[in-house]
C-alpha cells in the first residue's frame, strides 16, 4: 500500500481554465491504464494544476478519485508530432498515469491526523489516479542537441525535429521515473523556486524516457499515414467524445463521420489504431459500462436503464449486458 499524503501543492484552478485539447487526451492515457475506455461521467476530478514555465516545459497534473472497481496499471506514453510545413506546431509530449496513491482530500492544508503523522487515522484519505502531461517545444529541446558533425543519433534527430514522421510509443515506468513523478506531486516549493525545481525534474524525466526509447525497439510510427497530421488525430478524438455524448442515441458510422468531417474508412481505421478497438466495440463497451454504473451505483431498474440506452426491448439489453459483463442485469442488482 502506498503512503498517504496530503496534496497541498496541486491547487484547484477549475477545468474551465484549461485550453489544451491535444495535451488533455492525445492517446488517452487513462484508457491505456484501465485497458478500456473510461466514461467521462465516471471521473471525479479532485484537483488539477497547469503551468507554462517560461522558455521550458508546459505541463499539467490532474488528480481523479479512483473507482473501487477499477483495476489500473501505471503507464507512460511518448508522442512525437512532426509536420514539415508547420514547424511552429511541432511538439514532443510525455504522458503518465499513476494509480493507487492515497491522499488527504484537504486541498490546501493537511488535516489534523496528517499533521500529527498519523495518516493511517485520516478520515479524508482518497485513493486516486494521477495523470501527468508534459509538452516540450522544439526551441526548448534544441538546446540539448550537439552539432551534426559531433553526433547523428536517432535521439538527436528527434530532439532537433529532423525525424521526418510522427510516432507514438508506450513507456515502461521504471523506479527512477516513478521517483521523479512522486517528487513533482509532493514538492513544497512556490514561485520561482518551484519553476526551477519543476524544470529540473522534467528534464530528468525526459532523459529517462529517451533512455527507455533507446533501450527498446525504437519508435512506433502510425500505420495509418494520415494520423501523422494532428488535425486528423483530433478528428478521431472528437469522434470518440461524440460517441460518449450519445450513449443513449446510437449513431451510424456515416453520421459520425459527417459530424467530424472525415472519410468513413479513415475514421474506422484511425479509431482502431489510436484506441485499439473498433468503433462498435468501443461504443458497446461504453454503453454496458454506463449501464453497470446506473444499475449498481444509481440503483435504477433494468427497465429504466434499457430505455435510457435506447434499447427497443429489455431482452435485447439483457443479452448485450450479459455478453459484456457475464452477468444478467438482474444478477448485478442482487449484488448491489
């Protein structure tokens, strides 16, 4: 069991203050951790922080309450985005998800139990999922690159944005990276000192991530070439969000492709590559997970849930639910 800590350094700034749609869900690190899509209404945002350190890294940390039934793994991902004709829009991202930390829900100060180092008596502790997003600009990364005549490694090509195609790569979370992420969560610096600390820690995290890339088989490019274009990736992400918003109003592939203005074939192929599942399987899984939530957490009847999800009959809903969960809806109600 991980230690209980109070998180006073991650201030609650409100989600409306964020304006980073690409950083927020480039590969959906939460879904990668959970190994299936996460419903938006299942997420309770506890705290968040976002900052741009001048001349350095842009980062955000979001803390969510962890659902008791979620089995999640600690994961990392690297995103290299390259466009030859739009160099100002190139970027290098690192994303991490750590699950299972226990934190005091007091936002700005420790509770009496935590102050007295009696965290095991804390009645405010909450198991959490911590999501980190870091964005490094070409200008920032260029300072680390040696002149071509001294080095021509793959890492130099990435840092100088000479690598000619976008790619994504899963990262294994080693002990060293975990220590850096924990330090970022629990530092007590403020103002300029905090900027110096975070700048130093993110550079160490960048180093460990690049070492991970070198130690394995290299970067994994997008098989669908059109996904090298950020706008097309955003359209695929938007399609996923639209599906989540229409849990009770099934959409056809044609309707969905029109809403995001992308070819049906590209939509299906791009969705499968980015999220590891077909549109139908994703949507059906989301509907059944939402049904489980409504039945188990909200205590709604099978009839009500069936209607809310747009099923023409209870039997059709029950069949789909059992196929996904292994239980009939009525059996789940008996366990609630």
